[in-house]
C-alpha cells in the first residue's frame, strides 16, 4: 500500500490528513471520526506500507525486484496498481521525466516501475551471458473494448478480439495484438512514449490528467539454457497493469461522454471486486466473464501466476470514503491463494518445429486462397474456428441462462416491491383510522372530566364489596382453625409410628446378633459331626483293609491246600477258589456304600450351613418369612438326621449280613475240614492254622460290630442335639415375632378424612377509573339513543337497560389466584378473587 502526498486541489479544500502509515509494523491507520475524535480509527495490515515520503526507487526495490527474479526463473507474474483517481497509479507504473533532462531516463528518480523493470532485465540477462529475446505489448481496455497502443497505424481505431487459449484453460488470446521485440534498453522509453501518446486521458475536477482506460504492459522473455548438451528455451512473462481510477461521478464532474466512461470504469472495477470476493469466499462460480479486464487477469487472480497489488490512497479527509474502499479492496485481495507454476521449458528443436509447422500451415492457407475462387482455409484452421464457434455458442447459452435468471430475480423483486407497497398503504390507512379514534377518545375524555356524579355509585360498590369480603374472611379463619387441629392429630400419629419403627429397628439388630451366634454354633456342631464321621469312615476303611488282607492270606492258604490236596472233590476246590472274590466284592460294596453316603451327607451339610447363613441375613430384610425358613430348617435337620440314622442302620444290617455270610461260609468250611482229619500231618497243621485264622476274624468282626454300635449311639446323640438347637432357634424366632416386635395400636384420636367447606371466591370491586369509564360510556350511549329516537315505549327501554347489565356482567373478570402450600401442617387451599360489577 502506498500513500501519496497532498496535491494542490486537496490543499485548496483545506483537507486534513486522516491516514497514518507505520512502515515498521506494516500497518495503515485511518481516523474515521473526524479531526476532533482521535479514538475512532481502523487499522489495516499489509505485506508492505509506503508513506507519503517514499520514493520510486523504494517501491521498485521492495515490490518489483523480487518478482523480476521469479520472472527470470520462468514464472508468470503480474503487478497492477489500484486506487482512486488522482492517487498516483500511472505515476507509480510509468513515472515521469525530470525537468531539463538532467538525468538519463534509466537513472531518473521519477522513473516508474516499467522503465526500471526493462532496464534491470537487460542488465541481468547481459550479466548471465545467455541468449535471450524480449518482446513487449501494450493493451488498452476502454469502454469494454480492446485497443493496441503499439500498432503501426497512427490512430487507435481497430478493436481487437478476445479468445480463450486452447492450450491454457485460464488464459486468453488477443487476436491482432502487436508484440514488439526490444533489442536494448534505449528503445524502452521510445515505446513507452509511443503508447502514452495513444492512451485515452481527460481532465476532471479530481485529476487534470485522468486515465480513462486500463492499460496492460506485457513483457515476454525467451531465455536459452544449455543442459547436458541440449538447448532449452525458458519463458517468463511479466504483466504490469495500470488500472483506471475509481471515482465518484458527482465529485469528479464527469458528464455525457466522461460520465459513460466513468460508469464503464466503475463497472469493470466492480466486477473485479466481485471476482476477488468470490475467490476469497471460495464460491463455486467466479464471474471472470462479466468483464474484459477480469478475463485478461483470470490467470493472475487465483491461477498459476504470482501477483502483487499496489494500492494507492489519498491521505486527505475529503477522500475518506474512497480511501476506506481501496483499503478494504486490497485487504480482501490479500487473502486470494494462487498456485504459481514454472512455465514448461521447450527445447530448441521443439520450438523450431512449432514455428516450421506454423509456417507450413500459413503456406497451405495462402495456396488454398490462390488456387480457388473466394476465401478458403485449411482443415486445421477450420477445426479451430469451429471449436471457437462451439465455445462461443456455449458462452451465449450461459449468458442467456444468466439473463433469464436475472429476469426472474427482477420479477421476484418487483412482486416483493408491490407487496411491500400494499403493506405500506395498509399501514397508512390503519394510521389514519387510529388517529380518528384518538380524536374521538380525546372528546370522550373531556366529557368524562365534567361528570362527577359517578362518585356515589363507586362508593356504594366499595361498601358492598367490603361487607362481602368480611364475611368471606370470617369463614376462611374458621376453616383454618379446624384444619390446624386435624394436622396436629396427624403429626401425633406420625410420632407414634416413628417410635414403633425405631424400636423395631433396634430389636431387629439385637435379634440378628443372636441369630448369628446361634447359627455359628450350629455350624460348629455340623463341622464337628463331619470330622467324627470322617474319622469313623477312616476306621471302617482300615478295618476293611485288614479283613481284605486276612482274606487274601486265606486264599493263599487255600491255594496251598488245593496243591497238597488234589484229590478233594471239585465242589470244595471251586468254593475255595471263589471265596476271595466273593469277600472282596462284599467288602468293596460296603466301602462304596459308605463312601457314597459320606459324599451325600457332606454336600447336604454344606448346603444346610449355607442355607442357615443366608436365612440369618434374609431374616433382617423380611421378618415375616423367618418363621417359614426356620420350619424348613427344622424339617431339613430332621430329614438329615433320619437319613443319617437310616444309613447307619443300613450299614449295620449290611455288615451283619456280611458277618453271617462269612460265618456260614466258615461253618461249611469247618464241615469240610472235619472230613479231612484223616489227612496227613500237613493237613492237620493247615486245619489248626485255619482255626486260628477263624478266631482272629471272629475277634475282628466283633470289634467292628462294637465300633458300629458306638458310632450309632454318637449319631443318635448328635441328632438329638441338632433337633434341640433347631427347636430352640424356632422358639427364639417365634418369641421375637410375637414379643419383641411392637405394633402401632390405634388410639382413636386420628382425624378422619373430610371435605372442608369454605368460600373459593372473594368479591373485589373493579378499579375506580374503570367503573367510571364504563358507566360514562353507557350513559353517553343512552343519551344519544334518546336524542335520535324520541318515541320509545317503556318496555323497550327496560329491555335495553337489562341488556346493558348483562353485557357488563359478562365482561372479563379479573382473577387472582393465591396458592399456599407449607410443609409444617398448614392446609392446602386456593382462593380465587372475582371482581363483579353490577349496574342497577
């Protein structure tokens, strides 16, 4: 952003400065509140800020030099100046010559961006020592028409045509635009003077030499590089754009032709502003095609070109609006994101081939034109023209659609305008009606001030309302007294309930402790019984093992007898052979039966213990079911004891059967042994040994029977102990339920539910003003009716008065609802105040 110093016209208008430039912080501060108000200001931040004292060389070195280096690297770059008319855009881009020609043009401090750029291009390319060519063109956009300012003709009358570039979808081609090759820096200023002479300028109130058109000065560089023995051509392009100044037609004094010029200038700049806004907001449609300027700068705005904007502003207070507009414009454009790309490098062969193909195409067109009557073109040119026509037809269709959309929008706006106009007319009619009503009301108010007879009517209404309110209050106090007594009785009942509940809670805690101790004792007894039974089963196992050992030893002896007594009959041999297996099976069956009974009793006792513990916890929660649980517990204990007793009896019976079988078997063996007395001495020894074995088995069996009898007695004692404990627990639970738990006994003092009769409406007189106004309105209507109708019978008059009374009684009453709910026993009641006005 660059700020110009005051010019002569601004000083004559006694303007003061409203712009401050901070070069260090890169900020422009604008005071918007006038000379006295120094607090109202706006601040804009840019990439670089130049004050009024900045020189041309400072702007060039800061802004253009970095861009020029990128042009030499092969980028496309654009620099354009934008601002209000008369703020120095053309001076910044082209500059001036110092008086008396005391400097050469390349050293002139007043020289602008364009001559300095060309001067530096030639210097840098000469330093690099590469082959290059520089071509320049100067295009003018005047009244949305394109003109070539470097054409060889003396006047600028030929309008140029603009086409889309098929090789670059964002680029354009200007047909007939002259490109002049510049061989050295001395030719630059001649070209600038030649173009400036043809550019359209005119004097206005705001600028004596105001540019009336946009100019685009394009510099195209072709630079040759040698890489790996192959020659490449690098292309860079720089567009230097001097925009026409935006101006206020009223202030600039433009009329007729100048006014149309200003309108076209502002239209193209407005389109440029819409393009910038659309790019910043990233809308799907960018209106590039609505202006020739935006079509030419399409690649510079949001395309592949590096772009710099120089915004020029005036510090004068008379130009405050234009200054703020320019700064807002530049600040929005600062947010546009371009994606620069280096131009493709072409080999020398490809470039020569392209030029050769172009020459051949032109030769074919020339031959076709010479050989045939009329004008003929080659197939390639025909296809190209046909493609352009297709594109133009699409553009025409697009513009037609836009026109249709704009017409529809205009129609909607017209309809909206009509609706708003009707609404406004209706509002005006309502306003007139309200004004007439206001006049009538004022007349009624004057009449009301005169009438004072209504005071007696108001006083009588107040006295009647007071008497009715006194009676209602008396009834309400009586009802409150009764309800207060009832609430006291309810609170007494609640206190009794709380005392009973607290006693029951303490009793439950004590009972729970006793039950825990009782069930712990039962659990210890069950555990001790389990240990005793385990010891008993171990002793049974050892006894059975000894019996099995003695049986095994007897089988060995029988085997020896079988070996020695081969002549015994087969029956004795088979019985002596089956004896071990039979004893073993009986013993194993007894052990298995005992073990299964043990396995059944252990889970039953564990389940019983768990059930007792669970019942003790559940007893606290559900006291009413504790009796049933205890009964179930007693029955389960009885069943368990009965099962244990039956098992002991069964075991005793089975052991007795085994003993009897063994005795019977031994008796049979004794009979057989008696028949063998006649055997040799070895048989006598065997007989004696068997007798000793029999005695030992008899002793073991007697001991086993004694042990079983003792265990049966122990089991009976444990059964009696468990039954006694269960009965004691059941007795304790019944005592807790019947004696320790308390119940609330009815006293007969609790109040019964009943309906209270009390008035629900309280009469209150309406406000005095309302009473007077209503009475006065009715009197006025009656008076008017009496004047208009002189002859009315008495019946009709009575009926009218009756209707008046009914209408007054049916008008909206004023209700006041008072809702009172308190937590400490005050009754719930609702009072509705009804204001009733009666007219006698």
